[in-house]
C-alpha cells in the first residue's frame, strides 16, 4: 500500500451536541466502517459527553477495572469500546475526547509506535502552542512536564483506522479512585497523592476554558491538514442506534470479559 499524506485527503469535522456514552461507542464503529467503505470522507470528531461514564477497553474485565456499586452510586455508566487499552474515567466538561477516522494508507508501513505518534502530531502542536510542552510516551500516552495528559487507542477495519484519545481537562481524583480499581487496595495516602499527580489536567497547565483548548486543537488541525465543517448523516445516526440495541447497550457486550 502506498502511503498518503494528510493533505491528500479532504478532512471533515464532526462536533455535535452532547451524546450518551453508548452513542459515542456506536458512532466510533459506524464512522470507522463508513470511512473504510468509502462512503464518508476521512473525519476528525470531537466528542461532547451527555453524562458520566467509565469506558473500558475491549479486552478488559469489568469486575477487575470497575467498582460497580460505586459507579452506580455516582450515576456513572460503564461502557465498552472497540479498541484496546485501559479504562477511562469520564465526566462531562472534564475531559477532551476526539477520534480520527482515516484510510490506512495514512499510516502505511509505519510501526504501531510511529503510527500512534503520527496520528496525534497536530494535537501535540496545538498543546505546545498553548504553552504545554507535550510529547508522546510510547506506546500510547500523551504526557508533559506536569504529568500524563491522556491516552490513545486504535482499531482497524478493512482499509481504515480509528485513532481516538481522551485527555484530562479537569479530574475529580477522589471519585475516580472510588470507581476505578487502580490498585486501590494498595493505595495509602501517599498512593492517592501519586495518582493525583499522575494524571495532570489541562486546566491547571493552561488556565484556559475547555472550549478554548478544543478550538485551538481544531484550528491547528485545520491549518496543518485542511478541515471542512461537517456533521452526522441520518443514516449514520440510525446505524448507531441499531448498534446500541444489538451490541453496545447490551449486557453481553458490556460483560464480554466478565
């Protein structure tokens, strides 16, 4: 496969009103498959969350990763995504999540390590323009002098790749530690402090509103790669609804790994 460049593609931006965690999981699969089939242009999607969630990787065990009682107590939904990687703790307004749906030709011949960094290069540039000295820590972490900012994951379908990232804008560490089992049994007061330090939110590093950081990310992508404003088609939304009913909203999928 011959490698293509970012500017060989007509990129489309999708940035809609807040959607449920299950809708986000389903849309990732739908848009990946639409790009793979050539029915959709390569797409950059900024997520807006309608409610809180723990998003676990496709290979993760629910009981190993999540305290279900604590999640229910805090009204936090548990959903499973189609990519690997670790659990993400999501609260609306406290995270910045985006997906890139691209032809695989964009990363043809690259190692996993190089492909991850390549897909996030424009976002790292945006963060640097905001005064954050950010870099990639292989395989899939975005970090800075202040600590880890976020993590990435990928999935491939046919001729397309999904690359998505969640970054912490602000974070309720105490709530996160109640809901996620991050070696919690071993956490002392010192452990809690180190967990708080490990994920350093973008708010503390920039002093900027979340919306301003998102606008910088979009503007930098547009300047480097070109980006036309777009939206979700009714057929794509309908396909996502079907996937929620058949897959992402079911206990069988959520507990695919018990």
